[in-house]
C-alpha cells in the first residue's frame, strides 16, 4: 500500500496572527499528531508572504483520512475554534492522496526549505505529463545540489490532482543555476502549457515568533 500525504496551504491574512498560530500549535496540529498512522507533521511559511502558510502531514496511508479517528476531528466534527477560524482564512490548496514516486520515502527531518508544486492536467495530456515527471523532471530535480528529497503524489480528493513536494536545504535552492537548468528542457517546455490551476509556493520552516 502506498504511503499517503495531506498538504494544505492557507492565507491567514484575515486572522489575528497570534490566534491563528495558537490554534494551529495547540489544537489543530496536535489533534492530528495523536492519530495513529500520522507521521511527520510540519508547518511552513511562505518566503514571499508571511501571512501564507502550509502544513504537510505524512500518512501511513491516505485511507487514514476516512478512518473514524480522523473523521472524529474533521468535517462537521471540527472544533468550535476550527470552525470560527475557518470562516476567516482562505484555503489556497488542499490535496490528499498517494505517494507515487519515489516509493515509500519518508519526509526528511531538518529541511530548511520546501517547494510545493501542484496542478491539474487535462486528461488527454496526462500520459505525457506523467512520463515527463517520472522519467525526466523529478529525477533531474532530485540531483540538484540542495535538494534533500523530491516526491510526487496523486490526490484522491482536493483542489489539485497532481502534487510534488521538494524538501530543500534552503529556499534559495530553487533560484540556483542548477535548478534553472533542470527545469528548462524541451520536454518541460512542451508539458508546462498543459498545466491547469497551477499552484506553486516556496516556503521556510515555521518557527513561532520568527
């Protein structure tokens, strides 16, 4: 069974910043960490906008998101605090699904940066898109100095069907010449116009007060 992930990005500009972080740190994240089968759970902040953040949750399986334990804290069973803040923040991206490449690799500890790259693709272009991602794109970015781990996911539900996570030594890895060379190929140029609903964000690890 493939490993799973839940990835969520939020714009919390309309929330009181201290309250938003209190909610995430003392209730929302701990609720999920207590569920058996949740692995590494991390928070991230956009390097471009400190009022945009993301959370990444490694799962033993995406089936966990339909389990009684998760359903008890999700959907209609969200806490009053979660429901109140949910009316204020804006969800930019949410995907949950299966890790497709590479195998069952786990999120590394101590990464200094993260790139989330999510998109939908028209069905008639999916075969070429998936071949490009698995045969050229992911392998090339995996070899860029500063890339700790590159992984792909196919979402079962959410805003974007295809998503990749790149754990980096620093956010600046995506600005290096090596990265730019890896992403600018003839095959990439052919595939990129087929993206739909493209969402890309570069982040740093969240640290309270930083």
